C-alpha cells in the first residue's frame, strides 16, 4: 500500500503572513512558498528561527508568487544550506528577483542605520540575510510555464495555474503519492483593472485556501472614491503620501490616477514613484504589456496610450531626490514602499509628513496587525520609527477597494469552480477571525469539511 503524503503548516496558520507549507512523500519533500513573517514583534521573531529538519533534505521549493510574505525567507533558507530548484512562473522569477534584492538591501541598510543611531538591542545589529544570500536564492529559480507539469521526485510533481493576484501569481497544484493538493496562493479579483481573473480551481483531494479577506466583502472598485480626500488635501495646500506595495499596487494606482486626472476629477499634479523596487517592477509590467502576455487583460493591451503615466509622472531614483520629497514644496502625490510602512523610503516620508495636518496618508490595501500601516488605520496618534516617536496629525484614509486580494465572496466563487468536492479544505493565510469565518461559510454553503490548522500542525492528505 502506498504511503500517504503529509502536509505541515510551517507558516500562515492563524496569521496572514509567513506562508510556508511542507509536503512530504516516501520519495521527497516539497516546500510550497517560503515567506517572511511581517507584523508584530512576536511574528517577526519567527524569521530568526531555524527551519524544522535540514533544508538540504528538501527536494524543491515552489513559489505561488513574488510578495515578500511568500518568498522573502528564501535567502535565509539558502543561508541554512538549501541548494535545490525553486520552481515558479517566468514572471514570478523576474519579479521575485527584484523583491529579494530590495529586501536584502533594506536588511543591510536598516542594520547599518540601527548601528549608527544606536536604537537596536543587538550589538552589532545584523541583517536577517544579505545580498549574497539573495543572489544565491535567485540563481536557483527554475521558471515553469503555467499548465506545464514539473516532476520533482518519483511520486511528487506540480503544475501552476493563473491566480490573478499580481503578475505571474499562481495557484499550485501538487501531485503527491497519488493524491492532489491545491494551494490557492493569493487569489486575485475578477475586477482587477490590469490582470485577468484566476483560472478555475483544479480537481483536488485537499485544498489550501487563503483567507486574507475571509470575513469581508469589498465595496465596488470606484476610482472616484479616493478623489474626494485627495482634492481636500490639495485645497489646503497639502500633499498625498501613499504607502503602496511596489508589486502590482503601484501600477494599478498609476492607472487609477491617470483616469482621475484625465476625467478632471483630480487636478494635474506631479506624481512621484519613490521606490527602487517599484520602478524595477513597473518595468517588468511594461515588458509583460509589450509582449502581449495573457496575464494582462486584452483591453489594456489595446490601449493607445501609456496606462501607467498620469501626465506628470516622475520616477525617483536617487536617495537625494527622495530626501527632497520629505518636505514637498507644492501639492503632489508620492507613491512609495513599503505598502505597510514597515521599511523603505516611505518611513522617512512618514517621519516628515505625518506630523503635518495639511497632508494625507492614503492606505490602499491590507495592513497586517503590528505594522505602522495598521497602526495608522487604527487611529494611532504617534508612530515609532528610528528609535523614537513621531506624532500623527495628517489625515489618514484607508481603501480596501483597491486590494488585489479576492474578498470572501470571491474566494467562495473560486471554490465553487472545483470539479469535485475535496476531502478537506484547509483555511490559511488570514487573521484567526477571518479564517474561522471563511471556514464556517465553506462548511455551511458548500457542505465541505473545512478546518483552520494550527501553526506547525501536520496532517495526512
């Protein structure tokens, strides 16, 4: 009798970050996603823990997509000895390389800055990983075209399907010891203005589904909704700071701003993209557009203009240019990373702009608990950064309508495309309440066995 495959939840169980799922069979081991933990100090400490077992025992890693909470622990895995293939879609390979290089640079920069300012508890402050680790991980990428089957070991293989979340994002179908497990990765929205929607769910014995918005339904995506607070800000002589995820969110925001400025709902003001990672990722999106890639909606391919240029677009490359934006001399829009204000140039902008009531901080996406972005949404009157506190007097507005994640209805709609009922549906990658709400909904509406696994729990599939 064939030995059943095992599945262990090494991350994103009971939380919305740190995705890592370990599949084991008689002939091999496959790690699905290798994400970094973000958010609270308790979660971030997990990034410093070792990998259970030895990374050399892994036969392969597969990435669903290039966001840091799904790929950001790869350099650490490599530092601990992993040297096997990292399977992903071709676009994920390009975008993840940008993400990991940027993350390594920020790790090194933050450690150096902490040592200089003396606010770290560690002496000396050390980066979680460095550029050498990131380059070693990138060298292991093995692009796999969606729909193509990749053999890992004798009884372990995988296939990727479009997930519609960011460019190259994939649902991962894994065949293990005669059973099939499908990992949703992060699912996109049918209404995404740039990307095509997710492919239908493949047939599965076990499905592992994200639940970022498992207890919420997005309002209609209405670009005009963000125009009112921005006009209000410009009228009082202020500027708009948008902490935005460099991957996908920045291109989408540029498309929205172009629409608003060309319809007259917003005045023509300078728009600055101030994030080296966002600039590099934007070029990859332009490449996908030029190549006619099927991830991009046909109507975007047919546009006779640059969809990413609102009219006065300025791409900020140097630190000196970035520093000049800390004190804007005229109303403008600054789009900077990171999207949850956990690091990067946006933190320096916040330090200078948050105390000024003329300005607006616009948060157009999900904010993990424990991040500065979440603190702002929750009404924080001060933010801790660079070893001290900065008062928050600027206006703060959040808009989940621009999230690239499927909401609860979207997740249920994707599950309904399943060719057959899975034996078990595991609800992951969400805050506990969101995961439990979605689990109950799956049980009540579909009649499936749905559970919210515990961190490090191991099951058979």
